[in-house]
C-alpha cells in the first residue's frame, strides 16, 4: 500500500473517498487505515471495488475504491458527489483511460460542487495536473512535498553489477550489456535476463527480508518461479503478486516472511505503486511493462511489452529503503536508462478509441459529444483518431460507430 495514502485519510476524517488504481491496493489500504484506528473494516473505514465486493456501513466516512468503480458510480449517481467533502486521487501518474476519464468527470463536477481535492503521486506531473484541475480564474497552488524517513538505497546497473556482486556470472552480464549498445533494443526478457535474475536472488537473499522482482507478465513470472524451484534454494519462500492469483495468495505475499526464511515476490507493475511491502530490502527490475498499445498502421491494438519510463523505474526503486538500507538492480545499462522517456504515455494516446467513445457516449452524454469530451481530457487524443473510430475498420474487425 502507499505509505502516504495510509497516513492521509485520518487527517481528513469526513465524508471522503480515496481513489486507488487497483483492487488489491484499495482493500489493503482500507484494512491498514482501519487497523490504525483500532477498528474493523466496514465501520468508519470501508472499501468498494466493484463486482459486489465492498465493506461499509451507515457509519462509514472514508471509502477506498478503485478507479473503475468510482468512475462508474459517480457517472450513474452524480447526486452522490454532493455528499463528498474530500476526494483523494492517488497514484495519478498511472494514466489509464479510466483514470483520465475520472479526472475529467471530477473536474466538471467540481464546477457545481466544489470539494477539497488532493492529487497525489511520488512522480507527480505538477504542472500538468495543477493547471488541469485549477480554474482559470485561480492561481495554481505549489505542490506539497510530504517527506518520509527513507534509508539509503544503492541503485545498480549492468555496468557496475559484476563489481558489486562478484557471485554473478561476469560473462553473462557482459553479454546482456552488449544488447543495450544497439539503438533499437527489443523490449523482451531474454533467457540471459532470466538466468541473471536467479543469480541475483541467490546472491542477495537475506533471512528475514523480502525481495521484489518486477517482470513484464505472468508468463515470465512462471518461468522465473520454475527456475527457482528447480534449484531448490534453501530457506526461501517464493510468492506471486498478480491480479490473476487468489486474494489469499496476494495477502500471503504481503505478510512478513516466516522465521528463518527469506521471501521473494515475483510481480508486475501491480506492485509499482499503491502497495508497500515493508520488509523489502532488494528490488530487481527488468524495466519492462506489458500492456495494450495501438498500431497506427494496422489500426488495432496489440498486447506488447515496452520499456518503462524513468518515472516508473523510480516508483519501483522506491519499494526498497522503507525500513532498512536497500539495493535496486536495474537490468539495463545506465546509458540506456538515461535515454528512456521521463513519463509513461497516457493510455488514451496508445489504444484504439472505439471503446472509449462508446463509454463516453454512455457515461458523459450530458457533457457533449464524444469529440468535445475527449478534447477536454488531460491528454486529448489527436482529432484525426477521433474521426477514424467512426470509419469502417480493417477487414475482419467489428463494425464501425455512427458519428456523434
């Protein structure tokens, strides 16, 4: 969970809502804040995450919910907005279409019912969101930095890995470094990367601490887990933190390691923010993320792996150093890291707009045509793409939409 999110709600103990990007974050944060208040979840602190999964009561004043749930709920129940006094939009650097849609909805609802809005992220684009949510007649407020005690974290790249970790295969490290000399480095996890991850785990596993390994997807998680199992590493428990695993398994991955054991958590960008595993001492980061990306030539979206932005890498590195000194290993060269983009591209700029236009017509009809609504998003898609989603699609795809 986000340490900042866990501390903020008690300070604004009114009819508040805290928006989290994922189910596991919303549920875990509700439990954490309720525990701090020495009460059960569902009394003054509750959560709503969709699909009927919620815990709250008449006395609930603070509600943690996912982006998708809050977007759908406020769209269909706009009168509820008048009951909110404080709204916290956490992890706003995660620019999903739903998140940008919620930003648009909140901004427009605040015009008729002003509330206390808190926008948070460890890698916040202050100018972008400050100007977006501040009315033109008002001055954009300076961001507030909420400091927290952090321990020193050593960040290692492939360039210095062999010197700092003599137990890893130096020839393997050099082979990986050679791949990053190219101007066009394939965004995929190689067999060398998998082997190096396991070697780093063996070299850095410490009894009583946890290690977080960021991988692009479930396939890679299974491959690394199988490799660890085959080596039968002693005094080590391996956990998977992913949306596809049951809630009970997710809870176990967040619990402290058993006595005399070290803990390895294999995960994706689900653990990049919102969730904090307090005993993490080491982070191993492939620098990859998997998602839907739009192919302009084929005019369709594809599930692809891409290199993260530097902001995402900072978020991942921030998982270490919470309770003790830590180490972060980036499986890339420092020069390649410096060439990466500063922030991730908004999802609405890299996915087809057909589904988005349908949702806008359903949820935001009262705000105007889809083209007008999308032009007022934090990152408006190019008008030509709005027009294309009404044209006939390539052969073999679904039919087109009528023009708004």
